[in-house]
């Protein structure tokens, strides 16, 4: 979102809507229901039944994302693991492919994309509840463009195009859970 602040772009897409972000930026209606997901190599034998099961593993995530927030909370509760922060999600999957890490903590959007590819070596081994919503982020006060985007999104939802795109790209419907939510939806603070 630094690019928005620097006036390099008018919008940033697929940004998790958080109360602290809503105070600083405009957001469209939610587009995707997201959740924290844990991915590993297929056949790794890793069993993650709850987030605390990452204890003892080498874990990577993209920095400055909800995955970093999530792993930080786990660490703060005493769950011990080796942590690697990468600047891009692609680097997380490369780290997994090179054997540098055991698991990736990532949102379900990226996990569904990578694990859903034909012959993907990656599988989702744990999926959290869909309690995050992503949308299009704009500079605060850019109300005309926010409303225009909301109108376009409403039309795409109404015609089923959003669901079709989600199925095609992610092999999952990540959009229907947010169908009735709008840009002025109050996003709650996260529970600890």
C-alpha cells in the first residue's frame, strides 16, 4: 500500500480489510473470503490439526501480511518454530521446493492457486476459518472510484462472473461467502 501513498497507483487489489487499514484507506466491498492456510509438499507426512502443531517446524510466510501476524501470535503464545519471512509469496514456495522450509503459512487464495494446479507438488494440510475478507484498496477520500468499483463488483457478483473466475483460477469458490457484504461492512478487530 506504500505505492498508493506514493501516488504510484490508484488501487491495490486483494488487500485484507482490517480496521486499522479502513481508518487509513477506502475499500471496496469484500471480494474474497480468505483464511490462513498451511501448505506443505504432498506426501510430507506432516499432520497439522491445529495451528499450534507447527511447533518444531521450519515455517515461512510473506512478510507484512496476515500470515506474519498469525505466526507472530502463535509465537507470542509460546509456540516455538523456526521462522522465515520472505518478501514475496513466490519466494515462500521456492523455499519449500528447495527444502529450506517445511511448511508455508499463507492465505487460502495463494494456497488454493498453487495447490490447485494440475500436478502441483504442494498440498494444503490445514485451513483456518474464512474470517478475513479482501477487497480493493484505494487512497482515503477517493470515493467516486470506490463507488464505481463497488457498482462493477455488484454486477459481476450478480451475473455469477466472480464465482466463475474463482472456480477457474483457484478450483474453489472463494467469493460466495462475501456475496452479501459491502464496502461499508464493519470488519471486526481480530481476536487474540
